[in-house]
């Protein structure tokens, strides 16, 4: 009589290496009483590489509303933008 091998179940585990998070974050700048419009505009251009006109509009919104969302993107880029803005002690917050 032939001896039968015991049944061995096979287990195939598939992983998806391309999984990424696509959550976008936003950088908010808050108004203060010690930075000039020019200082804020220059720093916004430096941090976000935006045009002068866009930076001026954002600086005006910060002044009027008390804050403005100045950048939206991936978290690592938001951290960089926020860091550049904070070089002159602008008050920022990153939200998701």
C-alpha cells in the first residue's frame, strides 16, 4: 500500500508596495502686530514660490481675516513651507 503525504495548505500573501497616503495638509499663517506686509510677502514667496500678486493677496487676507491658508500639499512639503515661514517668527499651523 502506498503512503500518502499529509495535506499541506499553501499560503500566498500578497503585498502592495505602492500603497501611499494621499492626505493633503494645509499651512495656515496667522496675523500678528509686528510683521510688515513686505516682510510677510517676501517670506511667502520664499516659502511657497508663488507670485508677488498671490503673496500680496494672501498677506492682505491674513491682515483682514486674521489668517490665511497659504499652502496645500503633502505633509513633508507643508513642514518645509512652515519652517521657512517661521524663520522670521510668523505664526503657522499645519492642519490635515
